[in-house]
C-alpha cells in the first residue's frame, strides 16, 4: 500500500476539477487546496528523514507502478485543460471567477504538468522524454527541457545559472532574470548541441525551432476550436504555470553557491548546494521534488528512491508554504538569510 501513496498527487487535479465545475469563490478551489490545505497537512503530518535501504531502493526502482502513476498525468492534465477551455468558451464568468480559474489552471499545469515533465525529462526512453515535452507545451515552456537538462544541472549554484537566485534577491526580480536568462541560455545550449552533432541551424535536430512551431500551433488550435478569449486564457495560464515553476526554482537554490577552484572550474555539485524539504505531504504531492539535493547530486535517480542528506540545507517549511513566504520578501529574508551558510553568502 505504501507504493500507492503517490496517488495523493492526483488530489491537485481533483481540486482543479472542482474549480473548473464551479462558480464564485469555488473557482479558487485549487488555490485554496495548494496554499491552505497542503501547508496545513504538512504541519500536521510533519517531516520524515527516513531513507530506503539499498535493497529496498533496488526493488522500488524496478516497479512499473511508479512510472504508470507519472504517465497517467498526461491524459489527466490534457483532459482537464479541454474541460476548462470548453467551460470558459460556453459560460459567462466574472473577472473574479476568471482569475480563480486561471490560477487554478496554472497550479494544475505547474504541479502535474511541469513537475511531472521535469521528472520524465531526465529519463532515457524516448517515449518518456516525448511525454515530458508534451506536458511542457501548454505551459509555453518547452525550452526549459533543454536549459534544465543541459544547463541548469551543469551550472546550478553558480552565477552562470539563471535558475539560481542570488542572496537578497526577491522572487519578483528572480522571475524576470530567470525567465529571460533561461530562454536565451536554452538557445545557447541548442547551438552547442548542433555544433557537437555537426548539424546546421535549420535542421530537424534543432529542437528550439520545433518548440517555436509546436507551441504556436497549440495556441492556434485553442483559438480555432474555441475562441480568441480562450486563446488569451490559455496564454494567461501558461504564464501562471511557469511563474509557479520559477517560484519553486527560487526556493530550491536561494543564496546557495559553489566554490570556484583555482583552475576556474566550480566544485562538483553536492547535496548542500540545494535546499531540501522533508515534509511528508509536499513530498508525495510533488513526486519527491522536495528532496532536491539528491536529485541534483544524482539526476538520473527516479523520484521514488531519492534520499535525504543530513548535510543538505533544509527549508523550515514545506514547498507550498515556502512559496507563500517568498511572496513577502522581508519575511523571506528574515527567515531564510540566517540559514544560508556564511561561506556561500560571501560568494554571492
């Protein structure tokens, strides 16, 4: 039964479903669930630092049920997207309700879209990487696949990484710097990959060109089958979803830095270069994303076998509550700045 605990990750789509079928304040159901219910459950259930034994990890790593639970997010996310687009095109929502639907949709795309895409994007099989890119599409963030896998994991906790927030940088400033830098860095990574393969810019191997074709086609499809209003709504929820992602990037690496060696290279990525969180509910809902230190230490690991390290800096709250805290920079700095190691503050 413990293997099925990740079914709880589907509670976010359920809350989104309630939002999409509702009017008034209930259109904010997913927002309420993500930022009130989940932090409360984290507080009640507490933390767990327990790790699997080597034998258990080997066994868990081979179980297909964990993969299937990820794959099911593809029809769930796109089914719910079709539902909210259909409802938005046929119902007359107030501005208040539209905002609720947009925020709820953005949360769905961020948690069960981008987060699952991130996990699948680190896999080797083509069909899993295809599902990853498919889930990035409605988030309008397909370039993240390239920058995250070929840039972020190489440059994390250095000034060269757009997804690593500086010490005393606000989340709002980080949104601008991270979104812009990661986009342009994705182009740089793509050009490097083409050069390695000895392929021209206009090539079927240029994924960035494909992304700039696929995403507009997705938006055109929304416009064609629904309306211009639904197209604008699709654009809005895409922005909400990737800003939610960037808020997660912010809390995962805030103020942490790797030392530069005399040769000019940076020290190897270690568990203490990412913030960790062991709050039980957040771990389950986000497919162990909160054990981020181990993910960066060994990015090929599947979510169900990620470990907790004693040396990893730890967030005082779960991910949902930490994101809320980051939205109030003075409070964030007051809580988090004393937790940033002094040696890393000096490197910022």
